[in-house]
């Protein structure tokens, strides 16, 4: 799911740039709790679209994310959209 979301954001950035729109995507991880091989956090994505210096679109998404540590690093095991 996470990789699909990144791919969609990159596609949207490319499409927006072709129309002269500056699309910015900001992410914030907060309230990170790590317990052994499991971790939990809040994850916020903010998307802004600007034409020149004027914001024409803004959208926020909040998620609760659970991670599991594996030999190759941390893997997202669930990502639930918050309210």
C-alpha cells in the first residue's frame, strides 16, 4: 500500500508540473513508539498545489501506522486512515 501511494504521488507531481502547477507533498511522523520488533506512529501527509504563489488546492491525510522489524529493516504491516 505504501509503495502504491508513493507511485501515485509521483505521478500526480509529474502531471501537475506539465500544467505549470507546483505540487508539494510533506510528511510528518509523530508519536513514534518502538517496542522490540513492533513500532507504532501517527503519519500525516499534506498536499499543496500552487500556481505561481497562490495555493489552489490543499489536502491532509492522517494515518495510524504499525511497523514490524525484519532482517532488511522496518516494514509497514498496517496503515489505517484516521479521522
